[in-house]
C-alpha cells in the first residue's frame, strides 16, 4: 500500500477524534480565545424523545394564499419556534396552504399553539369618544390594520380550543376601528413578572423603534385622558386610559400567565404572520414510545453489526478481521459526524445508517472476492492484495456514487414536500456511503497490509487464513 505509514497516522487521528466525539460524557468545544462554544451531543428527533406535531392550515382558501405569503409565514413560525429554545425543531410547508411543525420535547399543547398559531398582529387602537359603547376585554373588533393585512371579513381566534373563529365587530357607526400603531413599531418585547401586589400575573414590556416612538408619542401626547385599546389578533386585551405622553417604551397588561406572556413576547419579537393559521391536526408523541424505539433500534443495530462481524471473520478470516476493524471505525466516524454537525436522529435516519452498514460490507466483499481470484491465479500475496483493491475500486465507487445521487434526489424531494423523514433517511445513508469510500478502501487496506507485514510467511503457508 503506497504511503502506508501516512495512512496509518491519518487513521489513528480519525479514530482518536471520533472516539472523543462519541464519548457519552463529551464536554464539548469551549475555547474562549477563539470564542468557540459548542456542545457535542446527540440530537433526537420527535419520534425518539417525544414532543408535539402540529399541522397548521391557512384560514384562507388555497387560491387566496400565494407561495410567497406561505413562505414568509413559515419563516416567522420558524423564528418563533427558535425563540422557544426548542432544539432541532422542524418547520416545513406542505402543499400550497399548510405548514408542518414538529417540536421535540414540547408536550404542552397550549404553549405550542399560543406561540406558533397566533397571528401576532398587535395593535394600539383609538377608542376615544366611544363612551359606554366601548368594547370590553375579550371582545373581537374590526380594525383598519386587519382590513389592510387580511382583506375583507377578518376573524378573531376562537374562545375555546378547536372552536370556530369569531367574526369581528365594527364601530357603532358601522366603520372599522382606527389603528394607531401596529407591532411593527416595536423594537423588542420581553415577558416579566408584573411585580408585587398583582398576584402571579405577568406583563410584556416593550421598546419602540425610532419611527414607532414618533407615532406613539405624538398620539398619546395629544389624547391624554382618552382610552386606547391594546388589541392582539383582533381581540381586545385591555383598554387603559392615557395618563401621559408615552415615549421610548411601555408595558402590556392583560392578566397573563407566564406562558401566555412569553408566547406573546415571542410573537411580537419575531413579527406578525402574513396569513392567519388554523390547527388542522395536533399529535402528541409520548417519551415512552421514543424510549422504546431507541432501545429496539440500538438492539437491532448491535445485533446486526455483531452478526456481520462474525460472518466476515468466519468466512474471510484475516481479511475479514481487517474489515471488522474497519467497520467499527466506520460506525464511530458516522456517530461522531452525527454529534458534530449535528444530525437529528429519527427512526428513518437510524434506518439509513443501518443500510449504510450493509453497503460498507458489500464493498469489502467485492474486494475480498477479487483478492481470492488473484490468489487462485497464482499471484504473490502483496500483488494480489494490491490488484484486489484496485480492480474492486471502480465497482465500489460507481455503486456508492449512484446511490449518493439517489440520496440527493430524496433529500430534495423531502425539502420540497415537507417530508422530513425522507430527508433524515437520505442524509444518514448518503453520509454512510461517503465514509464507506474511505473505510472500505483506505482503512481496510491499511489494516490488511499491517496483518500481512506481521505474519506474511504464515499467511503464505496457510492460505485458508485468507479465505481461499
């Protein structure tokens, strides 16, 4: 093998790095001088650790929702989910009017829906000169901002989960309520306790952008003593009286719980949805199912790998031993890559890895059968090994690359149609095929060359040790 020592050093370094990454108690990368803070841990998908799966559907008909609006809505939902701190969440469009959201580790239905489903259209609405006809808290009203964003017949969220959306009410004269400013004038929003004497209520404090500050300060300064409603998604949260000119920042009170305040802050921080969403389906995956799936997958993987190792060593003897060691390194490299990238492990992703083990074994079998043919033709042992690897390489390369192309197509398909399971399968299978090009040819050949150097005379005298 050319550059034998060089490849042994490379293999040694790869094994050390992979073993460090695979180590369960890995401390991660924390290098203050480089500003590098990186945890190296396994990311489990929804089907392994449990959580929630929400299918959202546009409240409009498919014809009324453009692809750009749906894409913008997906991006805002994704930012909201990231604001929850959920690791490895999935947010994908499905068809022309649906969005699929997977939240690993989140089982609180109310928290999930309040954060991602709410349109998040915050408005400060003019309630002056209404007197006793002023709407109360919880009422659904029609505003100019709603008409501008959603067109005719905007609706408000239902009062009960799963209920129908409510029709908005107009002013007594039949016109819509005048929006003073929307949430676009806010620079930031933070949920925090309301303070002593207000029970367990939470508030949302906000700061204004320069443009929003000008609008808000001018309006409040000229309407002191008049009520101004705070409206979220068409529903009146509160209607406090303006006591002074407000500039720079303010607070939103509404008797919020901590979860409600945090959900509202996330909605305001990341913007309103261009399209109102309804829940088409909501599923909760329990952690018990995920734990059972992990245990069975690990058992299947261990049994499969051990069976393959025993077969290779029994049938091919010395070459099989080299292949077995290479296969162990192959598994280590894969798991190290999963933790470093990181790759979200789901049942389809684990399936892709197990299939890649089969392709790794196929490559070794091709090499060893070519090696046996060369030995039977009377070639010298070292020449037979070199020719076996050289003549099997093209078959291994072509078969792996053709399957990698299929994996790329599957990945693209999954990305376009929201099939995250297909993406996970394609990713782990494709990675396994790429790593196999290294382990099957370089690692196996290096280990076999090492075995030959250690006992070449014994192997020549006992050809059965070579599987011949």
